[in-house]
C-alpha cells in the first residue's frame, strides 16, 4: 500500500514537472533536478536481486565513480576473510601508527601507539566509517596501506569487480580509486554470500566504545522496513553514495545509489528503488510483464535503440541481466609483483600466466578452463590450461604460455565480457 502511494506521488510529481515546462523552462529544469536524482551528472544506480543476481534496474551502472567510504566494505571483507582463515582473532589488537592517526576525519582520533581490538575496529569502520581505523587495519593485514590496497584490487578482480581499483583502505579522495555501481552490488552480494556471520555488523545502529557511542550513518536502518545494511559514503568528488539491502517476503534486494546531491535525496531515491523493486517482483510473480523503470515512470529507451548488455548503458535500463560473482570462494591469498607495486618487468616471452578463476573444487576449476578456452578461443588458442595447486582451499584456473602483450590482451577480452581475469608475471 505504501509502495503504491509513493508511486502515485512520484507520478503526480512528474505530471507537475511536465505542466511547468509550458510555463517556465528554467523552473522546469530545477523541479526535474529535485524530483529526479538521475538528472544529476554524478548519479549512477543499480537494483539487483541478491539471490539470483538479476539486474532489475541500472542507470549508468558501469560508469566510473568514486566509492568514497563504501571502500571500507572491501576493507572489512578482507578482515572477515582473515578471521575465517584463522589469521586474525576478534580479540587481537590493532595498533595505531602515525600514518593511521594522521588520516582526515571521520575518525576515532586514537593517538599513535594506542590500539583497539579487531572487533572494535570492525564496528568503527562499519558504523562511524573511521578512516584512521581502516588504515590501521590495512597495516595490520598488509604491512602497509599500499600493499593492502593492492590486495583489495586483486580480490575485487577475483570477485568480478572488473572496473574497480583501490589505492587506499578508507575511501578518502584519490582520483585513481574508482569503482562502479555494478561493482559495488557485486561486493555487497559477496559479503552476504561469503560471510553471513559478519554481515549483521552492517545492521548495528549503535556501538559503545570507550565512553562514546558510535552511530551508523545509514539512515535507512530503522526507517524503512526490511533494510539491514550496508554502507554509506561521501566526498565532494563522489557525491552521496549508498549501498543498501532489504528483505521482504523472503526476497532480498540490493540497491546502490551513487552521486546523490544530498543525503536526503540519496536516501529517498534508494528507498524508492527498493520499494519499487519489491513491487515489481511481486507483480511479476502474479504474471505481469513490467520493468522497474516503467514502475518509476521513467522513459524506456527510444524506439529502435539498441541496448547492449555488455556495454555502458547511459540512461538506458538493463532488465533481466545477471550479476555474477566470478569466484565461488575466497581466492588464494597471494600477490603478484604487479599487484604489490613491486618492480615491473616485461619477463621472458611465453612465461606469463593468466588466471581466470579460483574455486572450491578442482572439477569446477577444470570446467572454467574449458569454458574460457571455448569462449575465447582466439586469445587462448596456443595457451595451455592447468589447475594450480590450491592455496587456502581455492583451486586456481590458469593458462600459461603467454608473453606480456598476449596475456594482457586475453584479460582485456575477458573483462570486456565482465569476467574476472588476472595477469601473473613470471618469477
């Protein structure tokens, strides 16, 4: 009932904007910007069925954007991974270095030489979005923040976040740190899939730490029924970002909104997307053929326009596509020289390796080799596929026999189809 009422209000709002067009074009433009966040140049959004991966709605979902503090979801993902593997315990201490203490707000403000537990650190990142603690955790796990950022990028690639690159653990401004709405939806699904025992962290509204109360920045928690995560973000360059997830009638949706002009408009838009998404799912179950864009009263692509699922869609809607998690398990915990920022080398011809996935079972890894060989026969025609010995329980699907140029070309072809691929240098 509430969802239908909201749609009616949106419809009235669009009708009012149309009427204003005949009276005052400048006023109409201003009204459109207030009513339709998608008119903002930084805006990008996606709505995904968390179970099936179906993309219910996408607007500029593959355009590069700055992740801001949603970056910390990846920092936390690697923290969860370390806990699961036994490399880290909740009671372990995370020391605060001078570099961590020097980070810009938002932060806890702990001094160099101080420390806090891993558990406290996770709540500080998830709720307060503390930049100093994100850096401290990065140093705890990676030795240095830059090395940890390389691990973040590697893990993102293995998850299928092919358009993401991380250079810091906090999301503080850096023009090199980019992602997309689609990639953040992939990351959100991965957290829920791989570490459900820790996902509840994002649903915590407040946490007591040394006499202060850390409050969650996600204002949809407790406001919209069913919302239980996951993270907000903001910088001047990014605008207001939000990855949000909600469950209703046994169905979970994920909405990512990036580049909102204000917190309120971003939150309202995310709520609209989720409400409309649930309404569309319900109506489809009753046999209706309807898209989320239609239910939002947005125009469909112009007649005759070609919508290409694997390319940037601009303002077009992407319906019935799938978001696929490239790796079926946390990947091997290794780092190539290229990823670690070590010295680069062209390497001997024919000794470069391309990794196309990491899997829980050896049979899945072999199937991936066959799939890649068939689908990308031109790039992998002369390469030899093999399954590398497991690292931390993950079997790695790899091809050898490349030189530097052919290895990078093969990965480029796979990434163009939104498939994970990593170039591994010789040595």
